[in-house]
C-alpha cells in the first residue's frame, strides 16, 4: 500500500433520522429475472404449482411462459428496497396490503420505487424508531409491456446513526396505486381437463372448507445456503451474510449468529403450502398483512399450515373463486424436560411467520 | 388463530397397500428444463463431455444445442415419480432396463407416467413390501417434437400405512416401450477433427480394453448442498430434507441423519467417470441394472471406477461402437486400527453404487 | 466385479517436467455461458453494476444484453486452463497483464489456449518449480462474432511427478496478443440521465480522489458452497473439492482442509468493491498484476478495500476516464490476547488478495 492514503469509509443505507414522510427512493440496480434465478427460487421452496414448472401447462392456461411465482416476485422486488430502506434495520415488523398485478416472466426486468409514508420514534428505545414505507415494482419500464408487478407497504424498525439527531416524525396517506391481479381469459374451447392430472386433485375451489386448518405434511431444513440465496437477490443486509461482524459484537445480534433473510421463510412457507392450497391457484391477489414472529437460523426446519378463513365468488369469473387463508410457518426447538400440547415431549413449537392471503383458485367444474 | 379450527393433515404419497399391478400414475407437475437447472446439475457432477458444455461443439455434432446429459434426464424424470411411488419408501432397491431415447435440450418439458407391474410383501418385515414399477418420460407432449425421452423399471421397498391392510400382491409383464437412443447422422463432409482437441484424447472407442478397471482420478465431497439440489428436482422425499423429522425419531432413519438422494451419487459417479469413459460418447444407450449399496451422507467424498466389460460394433454406424462398462461408486470411511487391502491403514473402502452401462462411443478413425 | 481386471489409473494434468517453453495447450471442453452460470456468479459476489443486472440498462448503454462481468469471464476462462496447467500445482503465484477485449453475453461459448513461456526449478524445493504461461480466451470460434475475450499471463508453482526428472527450463517472450476493451459508442441523443439513479450516485469519474483508500463497507462469509461453485466452473483441482484426499494426508495440504479456489475471493473482492468503484464503469481494461497472499477457507468472511492510484483521460472518449486502483481483500482471524492497530483486540487482519486494476469509468458530466 502506498504511504498513508486518506481512508474513506462510506456508510451504506439510511438511518432513522434520514427518513422523511413524502420522500421517494428510486432504488438502484433493478433486476432482470434470469432462468438461473427463476430455478433457484421457484424450486428450492418446493413450489408445486405447474404454472411455474411446466411450460406447456402455463401456456395452455394463457400465460406467455413459465410464470414467476408471487413469492419470487416479492423476493426480487423487496430486495431492491433493502439498501435504501432496511440496510440499517433491526427488524422488519410488518407487511401490509401486498398486492400483485401483471404476470412476471423470465426475461422481465423489475425496478422499484419506495415512498416514505411514516416516521416515528420508538417509545422504549431512543436509538430506534419505526419507518413506514410504500413500495411499487414495475417491469420493463419504457417497453410496450411496462406494467405494475406489485405494490406493498411495510413497517421496519430502523437504528439511528446519531442518538441525538432530530427525527422527521410524521405520517402521510399512502398513494392509491393501481395494481390488480392480471388473469388470463377462460376459453371454453380449451381442453383444460386434459391437463388436470398435473396439479393436486383435491385443491380446487370446491374442495376448501372454511374453518379447517391444513397442516402441510412436509418440512424443509435450511442450511448455510441462505447466505448465497440472499446474496443473489441483491439483499445486502449484513446480518444475513457477515459472520465476522457478528463475532466481533455477538451481543448486538439475535442469537449471536447470522439470521436468515425473512424473505426465505416467506417463500418457503408459500412453497410448503403449495400442494394443498396453491396448486390450482392462477395467482395470489393480496397479502393483507404478514409478519415474522421469530428468527430463523441455519439448521432450523420450516413447517407450514394454512387456515381456510373464507371463500367467495370472483365477479365476472365463474371459473374461479377467491379463497382467503392464513398461512403459518413454524419450527420445532428442543425444550428438554418440558412437554407442550402441540409438540412432542422435550420439544416446543415456535411460530416464525404469519401471512393473510387471498388467492384466485380454479373451480373443478371448469378445469377438471 | 381463530377458535379451534378443524385440523386436517393430508397423507402424501402412497403406501404399500395402495399399489396394485396394472395401476397407472400420470404424475403431477411435469418439468421444463431451464438453463438454471441445466447448469446446476450438469456441472456440479464434473461432467466433462463437451456436448453438454460447449454449444458450438454440440451443434457441430448435429445436436440442436447443449445436450442434457443422461444423468440429468434421469434426475428430472425420476424425481417426478417420487411423490406417487416412493415418498413413503424405505429404500430404492434396483434400477432395471433404463433406456434413453430422444435428446433433451434446455426448454424441453418432461412429463412422466408410471405403471405398477408388481407388488409383494416382505418375507421378513410385515410392515414392508416391494413395489415394482415401469416409468416412461415424454417430452413436449402435444408438440411437433413430442417423443419418449427415457423409460425404466425400478423396485422400491415401501412401508405399509396400516400393518393389517390387505395387499394387492401380484406381478404382470412390463409394457414393451419403444425407446431407442436417437443419434445424429455422421456427415463425412464435416470437419469433426477440428473439434477433437475439446474432448479427452484417450477415450475413443479404439482406446478401450476389455478387462480393464479404470480408477477415475477425482473425488468430490458432498455437502449439505444436497438438500437444495434435491428440492430443485421436486424430489419431495422427507428423508432428504427434513432434519426435525429425523431428530424426533432418529432410530427409524439410517444413520440418524439426512440421507442424500440416490440420484445425486448416480450422476456424480457418471460425472467422475466422464473424462475417462464418457467424454467421447454421443450418448448412453441403456443402464441394464443398477443399485445403491450403501447410503451417502453430507461430508462423504465420492469416488468412481469403471470396468470395461465389452466392445462391439453399432450396426449401421461405422463411426461409432458400443462400449459396455460397469460403473462403481465408493467412499472411504475411517476404520481405526483396521487395515484393508483396498484402503489406507485405518480406513475402509465402501461401495455405494453400481451401474451396468452401454454407451455409443465415437471412433478416433472418424472423429479425430 | 469380474475376476481381477487390469487396474488402470490415469494421471490427470501435467507435472513440472511435462512443461516446455513454446508448448501450446488447446484446452478441452470450452464453455457456453448459460443464464444459470451467469446468475450464480454475477450475484453471489454482490456485483452491483447494473450492466450485469438490468437488461434495459445494459441495452440503453449499447450492449446487446446483460453483460458478463469481468470477474465471471475470468473465472470461466481461467478454469478451462486448470487441468492442463495447474491441476498438480501447489499454488498460483501471480496474475500478470490480464486484459479484457470483446464483451461476453449469455449464450457465448468460450474456448481457451495456453502457451508455456517459462519453466524454472525452485531454488529451495527440488520437487517444485515455477511455470509461466500465457492464456488467451476466444468466444464463438467460427462464428461471425468470433473475438478475443481476454488474455493473461500467470505464474504457478507446480509439483514434479518424478523428483529426478529433467526439466525443460527456459523462458521465451510472450506473444503480442491483440486484446483491447470493446466499449459501446456514446450517443449524445440518448437519455442516459434517465438511467443514472440505477447506479451509485458517488462513483462517477469526477468523484475519485487519487490517494484515498476506500474501505468497502460490506463483508461476505464463504461457506462450503465453494465446492459447488468451483465444480460448476469445471475447475477440477482436487484441493478444492476432495476432503478425503486431504484427510488421508493432512500435512501435505494448507490448513489440513479444502482451500477455496482463488478465483472465488478474486470475484468476491471485485463484487464487494463494486458499489464504490465499479458501479459506473463500462468495463475493466486491465489487471496489471495480482496475487493471493493468504488462503481462504469455508467460514472466513471476506472484506475489500480499494486504493485510488491515479486518474487520466481516455483518448477519444470525452465521456469516460480511466481510474487506476489497487484492490485489497482481507479477512479477520482470532488472535487471542494480541492487539493490532488495524484490528479489534484479540483479532488480526490478514490480507488475502491484491489486484492492480484499470477501469473505464463514466463521467457524471455525460451520464448523470
């Protein structure tokens, strides 16, 4: 190294005092969905919906090609907002009104904007506060198929950089963003029945019973793969990938180890629920609210369950119906000597995730 | 969660008593081979054949593009059958008459059907029995290039769900499935020699000597990556990815840990053998029989060897010959204090895999 | 296995005595860059330059599509040379005059040739010596866009196979290989400014100050993923993927464990530096010299810093300037009880990598 250069260390991301209601971030990067990204994330989570696995099936339903599942659209869009919004966050508190619009295909390029709609200090901790943002993802900006892919709000707990800094506290109304799920036409002439063996036989609209809780039968153990998965999403938050940072100051970090990016259990729970509730959906309409209730670490095994909350018609689409469900994610932890009703002796069941969900589901009467 | 919903837990997969000779499964899902899947599996196994690595080389040989290697076709097709056939299996006992047909390229969609041709109880263990199935994979169903990609039989040891259930025991003849390896024409006008430096210099048909055992020089250590690899194949068997299930009942599971999906060492052994026996093959014709002889776990290192069993002409193709070989996979395990002829002191050599194989191999006389 | 077949074990790669100045290797395989490979490597390293992430951005700058970043071109091209040049190497000593030429896109096929330009024995160790080679990578040979992608020299420390073998010692002049960075035209009519929010706001040519050392803010922990990453590059060197080989003879191998392929920290350091120095570069022109100064193992966290050494105009391109920088990679290791100026108490900072670099960087005056 040459003699004593001047050392520069840029701060990345924003801190609590940097946010101001009304402020808009046009996020860096943008991301084109490649077949590599598509495969990695569609499949690691055991997504079963053939719309995202079988090109002939997707096309026969009126999609242009393999459909990027909502969980992957969310991962790509959400991750674009991390550097500006949550690189210096302690926790992501809540997902609100996450709505899906245009279908996303391999080759589409997604770019995201975020508007700050609320800033408030933490009542208990002076070095923390809550930032409320609204983000909107568009695809193929400037192209003939430019369209809104999804929009959502989230509340995130962010650190101050300077504990004595003044906050731009306040709250404004969210924008009214046009974003309704695009659905392919139902064409009576098409032989949909010839494809019906490719999806679950018992997850048609007619099969759902309000008031049932479906415990999905499979679990999936997460490994240190989460570091790689998070990096290829461009999620730059250091708590997911910088072990030395944690080793140098373990008390500051949950569990003294790398925490898995919340988007991972989010899509994993969607995937685990897929054979029972998602396999015959043409798409997810909205996630009204969602939250992470416990951290996930490498070595944990994720399980999921779905409670069926409601069913109703989808106006103008006799071939489809709307299923409202609540998706739960959980893991089991050792609890020597203890015994809990919902877990084997010596173990306890910990809820890690919850998501309220509305899906547009095919009717057996029209498709099978 | 709302007040006491009715809890539903679907059983996935079939149990011994569910199988009946003559029964046909049209498997769910189907799978389009993306470039992501292609890269992950073609290369993790160190496959060296340029037909699957170098597009200009593949096209110059008369293929439409990069060729999906037989091991990957097998992984994709086989995995489609797991939920119906072996999700509740204890072990996969044997591969029989696995034959390859049409070439598979990125973008092709593979769908699989399976016919049950035998069911019998285990002599020793009342809660187990053996199911014998015949599966056939087609690509691009309904398309102009619809064709049979591969067909195979396997015997699998499956658990009963109810120990007292009656079995549909019996055996029927397998179907006669048309499936012969497609080979591109040899065009004397083409300058094949200009490409010959891209493959091994000593694995032409003329180079093989019957009665030699080639110990392939490389080994490959498997990691917990196997969980991700298995998931992106849609192989849903829980013994490969659900550590909590095993921790709750370790005695029931081999080694009390996640076992690596047999398809992984299958392709890894093919890949390790590739520079010495596969590099100048235009394709594998048939795997007459194969079996896993010991489990593989994360941390194990896989080695391979090939015994050359025979050589013969390929009728109508003077440019090619058929090489018959037996592929062996093995690993080394510590065995303190012991000394074995085929392993260093304190170690023992364990055979994990065996496969009888016939390949269509290029002759130096025509290609180099 | 049949009765006592004749056992054959091929040696792979070359040993010190096999190399001779003037000798040329046309390497096997060749490699087509798939979207799977592109995603895996562009993103695991946290590369931030939108030219490699955002297709609309890349096209608006005059590239045909997503641009393969220099680090990935290097990994693909370099790995093609491993079997012939360094499969039996102890260490890669130095990268010299690594220059980039034509842009690489998904779908391009890269093939590599290497010429031996020097061989000399090790002064200290009779079983070792240094081989000096010059490699050149071309894309799409025989196609209308055939072109040189990159060229470089390296010095590598190689083992002898037979300690008493005679060496072909000597040194010849490197070839004069035509390889200058291709740059898209600057088109005054284009609205580049409309894209400027997609890259870093403070890494334009005007922003760099000679004599500053930028400590890049992020770190990335490597895991056993490196085995998979190295395999899919076709890097066959056993020290990266064969744990049993090391367990059988731990003293012979650095740290008695698998060592991470140097190409991995190479691209990781480039990626970590990307937001601060690479984000607004149209390309890297040359890496004059580079070396690995300490080994990297699974579990280590990689950090990077860039010293700005110089700035100058790029003749004929008023929209661009050349930034000379030195890229440093380092990791922190525990050093109980010790205290070092450049590390927290109980830790020491270890330099792992150093690379001299010249980049063609956009000027704010023309692009923002």
